[in-house]
């Protein structure tokens, strides 16, 4: 194998595939990237951790002889990033890869190509298509609400639920739940569900760098595959049953507040300044005169912020929320105003931005 490649393109490609690789693995070959130079003039990079895999191609290369190399991803990435050359020459000698620039020569020891695990290709026709902009928005509006623990494995992933041409994406950690809805183009009008690991979706967000591109999606044999232009991402699905999320969405909130999203963001950030681990809640007091945010922490002090409400329906109410949970949702909403539906101080609230996004959040005890 011998090729001359555009260094900038190689840096980008290595950065995208390296997100799959885990730093510690009992199999050293899993810390490697596979480089496949094709005589047609393309270079394909592949990486896998045996759960998630990705391969992507670049045509910004001049292939002088085809071949396959498997080398440690971190070392190759460091060499390519530190180089000042616009192009680099890569040449395989046995299992070692030579990387040459104008004033440099690196020899990186690798592994035989046959030791690298197979990376799935996209199998035939997709189940549905969706724009990268739409899918990226759905993922970003939900992925932050996934659990970070292993005691309930199913909620460590994101539920992707398709009914005909309608797509719902749901995430929960038991304290909050985010639901986003969008449209897709499905070949069949059936229903499909899959729980996708958060690692795979984070990688997908990095791959979808062009919002105009189309993403093809297929669920098959306990795997989900995403095809994006010259890249394919595959992942094992999370096992287990996702909680019946529709049952936990409150529908009886009789107190409804319309709030400017930027005002609520600013207010929550400022109120959170005087909270700590022992007293990390912010009290929200709603009434006809507006919203008052307040917080207090022993030996630190107290904070109070007043916010005007464009609209409020219902009796006055005081309720406590974890400010970070509110801010996580406000970071991804695209509306100028949000609506918060409440029932009682000990009942969950629902933050909405129209019919396609809602966020259920459990209250905290401020006593």
C-alpha cells in the first residue's frame, strides 16, 4: 500500500473514527484504525470497540498502490496532527506504516490486517430516511437526559420509535424525561423501536457535519446502522425494555406559565450560583405578578431573581427543581418561549415548546 493524502482531510477522518476507540482494551488491535487504500482512488478508515463500529471514506488521496494497514490510532493521529505538511505519504512495509513528510519520517508498527474485526456494511435498503438536520435536532433534544449508571441498562440508551413516517426519540434517567418528535420517510408504514447506545448517537452527531445530507437508517439483527454519504456507523442495540414513558407524562397540569426562554436561562444560571450539593435546588414561585427564582445555601448566602411572565394561568404555586436539569433542556430548545405545566409542589412539571418537544422533570424537596 502506498498513497499520498491531504493532511487536513486525514486529520478530520482520524478524529471522527477515533471516537469509537476505547483507551483501555484487552485486545490491542481494538486500539487501532484500519486503513484501506482502493485502486479506484479512495481511502477508507475503520474503527470498532466490538459494540460500535464506523468506517468512512475520503477521496482526497492519490493511491499509488492498494492495500490495507492496521496501526494504533492515537499515534497515527498525533503524527498527522503535528505535521506541518499539506500532504503526507503513507506506505506499508509488512505490518509497519511509514509516514513521510517533507522533513520527517515515522515508522509506526501495526498488526496484520486479518486480525482486525470485521466492520458491518450497510445491508441493502434502509428502513427509513431522514435529513441530518432533523435527526441531529431530535438526538440533541434528548440525549442529555439518559442515565449515567448501569443498574438499569435500558435507560442508558435512547429510545428511537417509528410509526410510519413519524419518529419519536425518548431519553430518561428516572428523574427527568425528554421526548422529541419529527418526520421521516419510511419504506413501510409499520412500527419499529430500538434502544440505541448514547455512545453511538454522540458519534453520529459528529459524523453529520452537513445538515443537508440524508441519513439512511436500518435496524437488523439487534443492530442499528446509519449511512451518511461516505460513512457508515453501526451499533449493537441496548438490551432490555424501555420504561413505558407515555404513562409518566403528566396531563393534568392546571397551572400553565409561558416564559421567555432566554430570561429563564439567565435566571436559573444566576439562582444556581448560590446552591451546593446539599442544597442544589432552586425554588420557582409562580403567581399573577410573575416568577420569582430563589436559592439559599448554608454559609454561602441567598439569591432572588424576578422574571416577568407573558402569560400565567392558575393559582399561585411554589416548586423546587434542580437548576441544571432545567438548563440542560433550555440549551437545546429552539423556541423563544417555553411553557411550563404544573400541578402541585410534589408532582412533576412538564416543559414544552410546541407539539414536538416536551420535558418531564421531577421536583426536589427544598426543606
